[in-house]
C-alpha cells in the first residue's frame, strides 16, 4: 500500500488530468472516459461496505468490458484521487498495482516541477534497474574471486570486515567466502538508507510492490532528506548569488543576479575544489566576466577555493587556500525538492536561481522562500549562527 499520507481524506473527487474524452484499450477498443469517471465517482468509495466492495471485484470486467479502462482512468487521476480506489477491493488493488504505467504517470505528475529527484528513482520508475539475475551474477563473480584467494588473504579480509565467527565454523574456502559475502551484504544493508536509495533503490521496494510505485513512495520520502552526499554535491551546477543583508551586501552591485544580468555558476569537483563561472555584462562585453569576488579585490592563492562536506552532509565548509572560510548550511526547498546552500554572505541553489523581482520598490527573489528573511526557515538539520558559527 502507499503511505498513509497518500490515502487520508474524505470522499474522492475524480477529476481527470487531461481533457481526453475517450480511452483506448490495448486491443484498440475505445471506451468513453466521460462515462467512466462519473461512474467511478458514483461509487462513493469511502462509504462502501466490505460486502459491496466484494460485489464489485469483477466490476471492471463487467462494466467496462476489460480492466484496461479502469487502468486508463486511474492513470488520469491525481495521487489523492487514486488512493481510495486501492481500498475498494483486493481485486482492484491487484489490477492497479499490477499496472506499472499508472504509477509511471503518477511519477511524471509528481516530479514534473521538481528540481531534484534522484536519478536512481527516475530509472527505477522506468524499469531501468539492475535485475535480480544481474545481482546474482555479481554475487557469483564475487564468490569466484574470493575462492581464488589464499586462506591467509581471506582471513585478512575477514579481519578488515570485523567478521566474527565461532571456532571451527570455517573449514573450507567456501565457508570463508560465504562469511565474507554475508558480512558485505550486511554492511550494505546497514549502509545508510540514503546510499541504498541512490545506488540500489529496488532493495527498498516492498513485497509485491511495483517498481514505479516504490519509486514514487521513495521520492516523497527522500524529499524530506536534509543531508546531501558528496556524489550529489559534485553532480550539480549550483547558481550562486550574494546576500544583500550580510557582510557582503556592499558587493551586491557587482553581482550579475542582482543586476538582472544572469547568474553565477559554481561547481564542486571531486578533488575538493570549487570553481565559478560568471556571465559577461551584456552592456559591456569588453569588461569581462561579472565576478563579484574579483570586483571586491578577493585574490586566492595557488590552492584556490576548496570545500569539505561536514556534519554528515548537513554543512559545506568552504576553504580559502586551505584555510577555513564561510560555512554553507545545507537545506532542502520544500516545493522544488532542490538543494539550497546559504551562509551569512551567499545563497546557492542546485537549480536555476529564480529571477530577481521588485516588491514595494525593493529588489527581492521572485521565490519568497529564497528571500533573505526567509532562508533560515528552510528545512535543514542545523541552524545558522549555532552549530555553524557564522
């Protein structure tokens, strides 16, 4: 079943997401959606008794001439509207759960305006994942490799994995190999759920849960995660701007974002460096990049700007020539699901920074959640000025 948050509510309102008036069966037959939707709505699912629900077990076949129409109608519904259908009967739940394109459609709907959904979940929704056969093949390769090692080498591996076994339990090489593989699987399972979600999300699917449905459920849960991984951090191109209420407020006049002339971009590389790209001034191309740091006279040595991920992904420590600089708090945007970094002097977004606008004659971000006075309200594990010391 989907999370409780998705199945709460009163009587469902069945409103298709598209204006299509006809639905086509997989065999080419056409059914009227206009007739199907009111018929579904008329069931008043939330008040249907158990016996009534059982009577409707065969309802899709009898009323629509096939389960395809139920599936097609369901694929047009929003998450909140689909949830009550799953409670009509086991037969309906089986039909809906057994129709992956319904859940793919819901994934597309839920993710359409999101700045970030892990690539692993997008692939999982499309069925692009490592199959159990491939996983078994990987296990067989690992076992073959282990069996080729000497007993001494196997013991060294066991010590590194801190494998504890009873005396006499390990006799043959195969015993050693099995113990090592078991320890590695356990370590993988105890590995953070985040790492599993980002690399092997199918392991988090529930029994008999279709993968697109699991991908949707996991994405809604992941949207609450407030710690970024190094792999994620280095995969983004961040947009960056200065804050007009902090120690760098006098430099905002050099910032292209505040001038409405583009956005600075920042990249975190795996070697621990941070690189910036600044747009040219369209009014004065010969002036070169609109780099506010250079305009402030900031000059870095040979090490340049670096970074370290701290607080288990809740904080990005910037380094100037190897020395501690600003600490950027890691946050999650509750609407776009994108990552936001901010300190007293700057704001970074993992997607295109929303444009500047004017409110009451003052320049502000067009996204109210990214305005200076609202940044501290963004969901994060830490709070600026306490753990960060900024």
